[in-house]
C-alpha cells in the first residue's frame, strides 16, 4: 500500500516538474509581446477588440509560439551547452518528448484558429512553418543572416498583427494596415538585433553566423537605432492613426540613446528589459483607453506580474547567489 502511494506521489511530482519546466521554457514574455501586436492588428482593422475571439486567438498564438520555443531549444541544445546556458530542463524532458509536445501544441493552436476563420488558420500555419524553418535543419534560418532577423520580425510582429486583422472578418488590406505590418516588423527586428547581441561571442566561438556576429556590437547597436528611428518616422506618417504606437516609441527613445552611449552588456540587458516593459505597458494602456476593451488591461496586469516575478528572481535569487560566491 505504502509502495503504491509512494509511486503515485513520485509520478505526480514528476508531472508537476515537467509542467513547470515546459512553462519556464515556453518564453511567455515573447508571447505577450506578440499578443500586443495581435491586439494592435485587431484594433486597427475594425476599431474594436472583440473579447472572445481575441482571447481564443491569443491563446492559440501562445500555444504556437510555445511550440516554436521548444523546437528551438531542442535544436539549440549543443549550442546552448557551449554557451553555458541553463538547459537543466532536459534532465526532466527528453528532446524527443519536447518535439512531440511541440507538435501537439502547434496542431491544437491551428485547430483553434480554424474555428475562428480560414484566414486566421492560414496565418497561423505561416507562423508554424516559419518557426520550423527558423530552428530546424537543413534550412535553419537562424544561422543564415539576415533571414534570422526577418524570421523574428515576421513571427513576433508582422504575422501577429495580420492574425489580429483576421478577427474583423474584413480581409481588404488598406494602406494603413500595410504600413502597420511594416512598422511592426521594424520594431521587432530592432529588438531582436539588440537581444542577439548577448550571443555574439558564444555564436562566434561555436562557428555560427547570425546578423549580430556579422555586424559586431557597435554596428548592431547602430542598425537597431536606425530601425527604431525609422519606426518613429513611419508612425508619424499618419499621426492620428498610429498614435497608440508613436507615443510609446517616443517614450522609449531616450533609453535607446542610453544604449548607444553606454553600450556595455549589463547596461544593454537592463535597459532593454525596461524598454520592452515600458513599450508594452504604454501600448496596452493606449489600447485600453481607445478601445474601451478590458482585454488590454488584463494583458497589462499579466505583464506586470511577469515582470515582478523576474525582478524578484533577479534580486533575491540570482543577485544573492552572486553575493554568496563573492563571500
């Protein structure tokens, strides 16, 4: 009896650990950023954010992007090991299992989008295919610059906006929507280049070519700043139309200049985290005011909770661990 109870307890403990590791590796912060672009697409397509269809579409986007993250982790296992990244989750989840779960999540997300409409399904399918081509050999776009930057711009910016656009049921792309698709790609491309800076040394040592390994630190920052300023310029193309985007972009400009002036890795990491949080919260705040929908407010609260958790982890776990090592 006790043996059976212990086995059941161990099994439940293993399941809980697996679920925690899957959540940890799903990169929820990336999904939230993509979700903001989805809401922008929904708002600009019809000046409303339909609650239930938006929730289903956000959830399906989350399952697809989580799947993309797991695929990336599997095919980056050796690279991440070389770079000293934490891949302890593979102690609990086998790569083959992660690929199977990834497939299940992708299919589930596509089924949900199919229930929305055919156009949403096709956009979701594009996201799935690009995420596979991005991580998986023999294509592996992430080691073929500048396609690594283009793929990220599509996955987390342009295609989520297009996915939000499908919720209106009106599939006629106006000039403003086309500009919005370009603008979202530029914003994410700028962010991706700055994020990729942290992997320049490890990627070069491993022999991998990315946009940043070719550009180098200073030129990568310059290109990112140019893309950011271009985004601001485009957002002023029709100020009234792009107001929920131009205000957050202008608010973040001083912090981009800080990255340009003080371009050490630690400053870039902290400043970029703040920029991401500030931009996301300001866009969601604007959408809440303009749309009168509660959904941007809910996402905003989730972002704050997520940021608070990571801040807690950094202050009370990572920083404490570093101090303990010093002593």
